C-alpha cells in the first residue's frame, strides 16, 4: 500500500477530460483528489479541502495557473504547486521555479514523471495547517502538523486548566519554553505574569537571590532590596528551564517554597506568601541524576506532578518545511532580503538532515543561508554548505557556559599538575566548591597528575 494514502491533492484544469484522467490515475495511486475547472473555484475550496499539493494547468480562462500560484504562495508558502502546460518552454520553467513553483511539466506529460514529482512533493511538503490549528491564540507560537506534536499539545491543553506542577522533558532546542508559555496562555493565570529563568545560566551564588530575593545589605553588593522571581511571578507562572543544573543547596530551598507556598528572601526573617504555578524543564535525565545523588528525589516528585515530553525535530520531519518557511519569512524581513522560497532540492536537504540541535539549529541554518543568498530562491548548494558548517549548530547559553567551565577547570589542573588546593586558589574558590564543580563536569584531577609527570 502506498505510504502516502489519504494525502490530498487539488487538481485545477479547464479541460474536463484531462481532469478526469488525472483524477483516476492519482486516486488509483492512493491519493485523495478534489478536481475543479478554474483557479477561482480552487481558491474557494482551499479552506474546506486543505490540500497538501496543487496541480494546475497554466493557461485557463480567467485567472491563470501562475496567478493561482502567487495567491496560494502568499498564504501558504510551504504548499507545493506543480504547473502543467501545453505552452511550456525552458524560459517559462526557469521563471516559474525561481518564483517558488515546485514543478513544471509540459503536456503531453509522462505519467511516471508526474508521479515521481508528486511523491517528491509529498516528501518535502509542509502542507497547510489542519482547519482551526493555528487559529488558537494559546498555541499560536507553535508551528506544527506533526501527529506527535499535536498529541503533546492536546495533553498540554488539558493540563493548562489545573494548577499542577508541570515537568517538560526534551532535548536542547526542541521548544520547551515555547510550550511552557503556551500552557500559561491557556491557563486561568494567563492575565498574570509569565517569568522564565535558565537555571544553568546563573552562577550558583546568585541563583538563590535571583529566585527568592534578598534584603539590602544581606551580602556584599546587595545595595537594594530585590523581590526575586517567585514574587515577580506571583499569581502567574514561573518557568525554570534546565532545572537539572540547579545546585543541591538551592534545590532544598526550592522544595521548601513549593511545600509552604512562601519565600524568605536572603537576609530576611520574614516569610512572604506566594501563589505561583511552577513549570520546569530539562534535557537531562533526572532519574539518573537522582541515582547519583545530584538531584533530590523529594523535589523531583514535587515538580513532576504531570509531565510532557517534546519530540525531537528528527521525529517530526513533516514540520521542517513549515518551520523553515516561517523562519525564512521572519529573517527576510529582518535582513531586508528579497528571497521568496527554498528550491525543492534545498528543502529536501533540510528535511533529510539529522538536526542534533533541533529547532534552534534549524533557525540558525536558515539565518545563515538568508544572509549568504544572492538569489530569490535559496539553492541546495547553499543549504548543504550551511549544514556542513558547524557554526550552524549554535549551542545554547547553558551548554556554552558548561563547556567553558569544563575547559577552564581542565586548564587550571594542567597548570597545577592536578593539585586541587592550588587550582582552587587560582580560581578564587574554596576547595569544597571547587570539588563540587569538578564533580559536576566529571573532571578527574588524577588524570592531570599523570600528565604532569
């Protein structure tokens, strides 16, 4: 059975006999067909039929095939259009593909060639959203047609109405904060603040103050009262990203806040009530960290009342054309470039790439090709070059910080021949804290003693 069964194609041709012939051939191959005799009728049925591909004649009475393409392309940039014509020429085909037309076939066309074009179009098609998908404000930032992602969003919508703590699992770059914001917008707290913090981006000695606040004079540099993020999010939602990077000392205090629903700022004896819905996220395996004693069991069960797991970009490849086209529109506005689309071959490169950095990496790749493109259609060669260029795989801030800390610790131990006391002095840290840093980054001082000899 054809794996594309059920996919929808809109056929447009003012020749009834050709329309019937095309319909029979495509339906026999397992496609769902809507056939109309004019471009005007095609536009009228777009919203109800929601095609994944349009095949249209070029020369028709009234609106022609290129005008139909231009109208559709302005609304659904990732929807592929194949144009058929008895009046084709090489200049016509070149001009059409430069404007973003997926395919251009001259009548009489070879059936096998048409079917190959159709299958290729479906392989890289972003299609269009299902009816009503992108019309809901709460999820408007999340672009998807993936069944896996739709299932996550369905669960998120159900969870949003409660106050239960939500834990989001997912690799770096999969959109954990976007999902957290969507849950907040769908919740009864939507008119109150959403406050986010990357726990891996804040030094350990400042994280407690950042979360719970401090009183003026409570430590060196505390020149004024600071309310902290729990109080800033009062009545709303607090999102703690990369909670797996939170030090154990702060985990204890976070647990107390969640249990007692009040915060005590650093340097204060007064407890202040807070009403906050907590959403936390990490790309780490917290169960593995608990087994190592790096994450508290009691805190894990407190934050993990309900959980969602975001699929990687490689698991939702049908979203790549939609996301790439969305980023293309954003970035062409940002850089004031006149770029209309990716070539079919370029989109094929994007769809088949491995994407270890997920959506964040895809955005970086699209930004790179937009800045380098000198034509109105992005070529496959440019995409291939960007994918080979490791700078396209931009790490997150926390990943970059972690890498820097690891390299810094290794450099200190190389200088001191593995002597932790001397290395801690150079870093201006006490030995206990320095050992904790070594443990966090799996750096073994003994290795550097061997190197010194």
